[in-house]
C-alpha cells in the first residue's frame, strides 16, 4: 500500500499518515460495534437482573440500539457538511461516553432500552462520518480499497468484543461492560483530537436550511446508480443483524455451546476480517462491481445450503458454523464495495449522502434484524430463510441500479449532485 499523508483542508496544519488514518477510522467505527457485540454475553444477566421472562425480549438491548442508530444517521452528515467533520465527531463521542455511564445505573429494563436508544441515536456520527471523511480524500476503487483496509482493523472488534464482555463478567457485573465502553470512547476521543485533520474543504460547506435538507436527504433515493446498492446492503446486513440478535440463544441454547459462545461467535466474525483484507488486495484490479456481484451470487448459493442444513441437519453445529462463517466472509466483499459504489455519485454533498445511505442501511437492517430475532423459534430455520430471501432481493436491486447488467466496470467515476435517471 502506497503511503500517503492526509492533510487538513482548513489550514490548521494537522496531518496524519495513511496507516494511522486507517487505524483511527477503524477505531471510531469500532465503538459502535463494541457497543453491540460486547453486550451479547451479558444478555442473560441483564434479563435476570430485570426479571425478563420472554427470552427473545433480551435481544432488544441490541436491536433498539441498531434501530436508533439508523434514525440518528440522518442527522450528523448535514451538520458535518456545514460545520466540518471534527466538531460533529466530538459531539457524537461525548454522547457515547455519557450514555454509556448512564446505562450503568439504569433502574429498569425500560429505562435501559431508552438509554440504549439515546446512545445509538446520538452516536450515529461514529458510523456516518468516517465514510464522509474518506470520500473527502478518495474516490472509486481506491475508496473501496481503503474502506476494505479499515474493515480489516474494524472487524477485530466483533471477534474480540464478546470475549471482552465475558472477561468483564468474570470479575464484575454486567454494568461494568458499559464502563469499558466509556473507557474506549475516551481513548478514541483523545486520539482523534490530537491527530485527525479536518478534511472538509471550507469551500464545500453547505448551509443548513429546509431547502438544503429537502434537496440532499432524498438524493440517494433519486439516484438510480446508488439506491439499489444502498437497499441491497441494508438487506444483506439485516440478515446478519438477525444472526447477531439471536446468536447467544442460537449458539448457546439451541446448539448447546454456551461456554464456547464467545469463541464460536468471534471465529465466525473473523472471516469478515479475512475477506476485507482479500478485497483490499483485489478490488482495484478487478473493480468493486465485479468483486461484489460475484460475492452476492455466491452468498445466494451458500444461503440455499443454509436452508437445507436448517431443515435436514437442524441440530448440527458442524453444519451451521461453517455455513454462517462463509456468509459472513462473503459479506466482506459486499459491504465496502456496495458502500463505495453508492457514494461514488456524490462529491459536493458527501456528508449528507453518507448520512442518508447509512440511515437507510441501518434502518432496514435493524428492522429486519429485530424481526428475525423475534422470530427465533429454537431453530436456525428463520435465520436461514432470511439469508436466502434477503440476498435474492439484493440481487434484484443491484440489477435495477445496473440496468440489468452485472460485472461492468465504468471507465471513469462520475460526480454529480443532481440525480440522473
């Protein structure tokens, strides 16, 4: 990887090397993943602490956070296009810290869920802003490659977070997991304050007024080249969110591997890091479209086998684990590439575009994830059917954006702020 320096666009002189930039972006994005996956081993304890009888209700600690993040994603991009990336980022980090500490003292399950909703809504910027920051400096397949490199580091969190949560539970109660979240939030804030430059060119700042909001937020939905990829990403991630929501019950209870849950969940998630690395090595050579379209077709085929296994080998972890691991692996060739393709048409309004695209992906994914999780019936079948159905719909949406042609590779990126049809 060629070493580059990301410099400030506001004349402050702050700059950061590309390798550090990759790790820093991954660290900021990882705070959201940590707030989700570190909670998984504690769901039983939380349910016991608040006397929750319905076993599926405990999943809302994760599902509500994801749903609120989707709604919250509409906000930070607009402010980031007006005031710059750094100020909005630090507001998000402050909310993440405050909400984490308040969750420690939640007196009831309902208040805990409300605080988790506030945490997800307020910290959506940690997911939205890295994409806008990257778009400020990179485009096309280079952008896809950089996002893949960030995902390599970012995906260490789903691997390690359940183990972190389990380690905290070994020595303390579940409340202290939220203290760990606050600690990592402070560390990330200090690092960003010292090293992250402002990447938004002052000439590209936009006013916040009703006309700007009306023009920018629906832009993705009016842009055919982007909307199919955004919705397709939401569908595929929604099925995976369903896995995350029900993973503790599915692996720990249905397959009887409660003690091994952090290891099994982390091992399946680790395949995402592998595929993100592989994607970063091949995407500039073959193109984001060719790579992601191939991966989507493979995802559909694996999901067909997943349905078969859920029906015929319903109690076999030996069937379930490798198949879900392959699904997650293929996701590494979908997420970064779909995201970069969808962002390609937007240059002057990258913050607003990132906001609306993140919101659509998260809202669609979170609603699907909650629905799949609540449909858990003690078997892997609801998840398997969801994986297959979502990937088939995703293929139809990609075909819509590509006007029926797969595996194409445009010669030159196009930049526009009004949608062509």
